[in-house]
């Protein structure tokens, strides 16, 4: 969680043309469900299960990359581990609650006529299920996520795809903004020329606040920065 010392309450400096939202740690509190499925994966593969804190490092970045970099799997092993994880996580997918106040922010941004896109490293098919189950899909013009084969999985690639789809809908994305909870969101958005607002209720560390234009500690603060 990002430290309150980084919290900003700056007023919005422009009317945003579009708002891109991350999913895990920003809209839904999915860490417990993701780490439970990761623990199941390691146990099923006969491996030592990392601690809860270690498992949290897997939440946010593309999972296939994390399985290689953090767990030391080779390419084939990572693919197999990912399939074991997804089989278990599919059962938990709709159990993650929406963070307090976030549904209201989405409704307010949508009502203000600002197009909303999802930009998540979670597989797009899973992201759609999460939003549908939470009753939030109605607020999104575009839902972009990782491809099933993880070829499109980095946040930069997902943000680029979300922007492309918004533009295909006739949206001028010149003044778009990203809302996320991790440094990965900031870097991925920055690669596409998009500034980022980070939410404090997610899974980021204080160091991950660097590069964000603001950090908010409440849904009310986020709403103020997005629509005034």
C-alpha cells in the first residue's frame, strides 16, 4: 500500500477525454483470491509455497513473466504452471469484492460523458467475467486485457490496445488518464504518453508512487480528480 505521505489532493487541471482503469488492486480487491490460487499452484506442482508477502509480488505484473522471473520456471514450466493456476483461479474469479466507492466513481465518470476503458494484465476473458458479475461492464466503452496466449500482456501493450479501441470508437484520447495502483501502471501508461493517478488502497509500495501525477487515498478524492 502506498504511503499516505505521497497523497495528493490537487485539483484536476483539465477535462479528461478518457479514463483508463486497472482492475486488480484498483477496482477489485483480488489479492487474496490470486494468492490463494498461486499457493494451490505451487502445492499442486510439489513445490514449496512462498509466503503471503512473496505471493503478493505476483499480483499486478503479467503472471507468465513473474513465473519465470520470480519462481524460476523455464518457458515450458511457466506455461504449465499458468494453466494450473488458471484452472483454480477460474473458481475464485467472481469472489473478489469491489473496493468501497469505486462503483460510484465509475458511475459518475460515465454520467459525465467521459469514455472509460479497462486496461488490465489479467486475461481479457476473465476481466469481462469480473466486470459482468460486479455489474460494472455497463460503464465501459472498451475492455482491454491480456490475450489468452499472453502475447499481449505487458501494461504498455494493454494500454496501447485500450487506446486503439477507444480511437476506433471515435474517442479523442489526446487527454486520457490512467488510474492504477502499481508502478507497472504508471510505466505502461507513460510508454503511451498517458499520465497516471495511483490509488492508495491497492497493492503498491511507496516507491511506486514515483512518476504518478497524483496519489489518492479515497474514492471521493479520485472522483474529484476525474470529474471535479
